[in-house]
């Protein structure tokens, strides 16, 4: 089981590197995000030294809601390359949109506890705030579930998503959608 996880992560990283390599090929298109690992770097070395390599980035797509609560819209994020891009994508979803024209869908206080991928299914485990802090309503539940599923199915090795709360399957988030089984991507709620 550990070997299959390592193989999946290696394949995922290879895909991310290919995507990031294509994205970074455009001249002048290299962002300079803060590198959290530089906090541990030797402070005696000047930041603009010739030995510093440019940071590699990857592009992640995260879905948020339109203000009219009718559709999901993709928001692109360039982040440093890491070994857990699906986790990073959900963390970006939790943080909410950068674009003021979009609306976040995650209930306040919702935190991801864990995410694993097995047999093309992502198992994403949240704390109970996903249910307890959800405002209810069928539109908000559809957009919340759609944002989680569509964000994760952007990754080629994820075809379906099983939403968990405190490590257990849940029948529904607020009574309008069945979340007891893995869910597939929904293109019809993405604004074209």
C-alpha cells in the first residue's frame, strides 16, 4: 500500500513537473512567490546571489462560486512545486478566492484533516465544521460539493472524490445531495 502511494505520488509529480515546465517556458512569465523553505535558509547568503536558482512553480485550478450562486468558476494559482499538490489545492479552496468577483464556498472553520488517493479516487477528510457551519440550502451544497470534486478532479490521476468528515463517510452535507459514495466531476455547473 505504501509502495502504491509512492508510485501515485511519483506519477503526480511527473505530471506537475511537465505542466510547470510548460508554464515556465514563457519569457517574463515567472512569478516570484515567497518560498517558505527560505525561512530556514542561511541568512548570511545574499538573496540576490548568483547561486540562487529560480523557484519552480506549478499551476493549480481551484473552483469558487459566482456571486449569484449559480455556477462555479475556475481560479488559477501559481504555487511552488511540492510533493502534495492535491492538498495544496484544497488549502487554496479553504482560503477562499483572490478575485473579488468570486465567492468562497467552504464553511468557516472547515479544515482538511487528510487526503489520500487510491484507485483514482481521492478521499478527502474534513473536520465537522464542513457540516456544522454549512449555511444549508441546495445551491450552497451543490456548489460546495462541486468545488471540492471539480478542484480535485483537475488532477489526471483523480477521477472521483469521496468526501469524509472525521474519517467517516457522510450521507449528505445539508440534506440536498447524496455524498455517501464517490462523486464524479460536474462540468454543467462550471460557468462557460
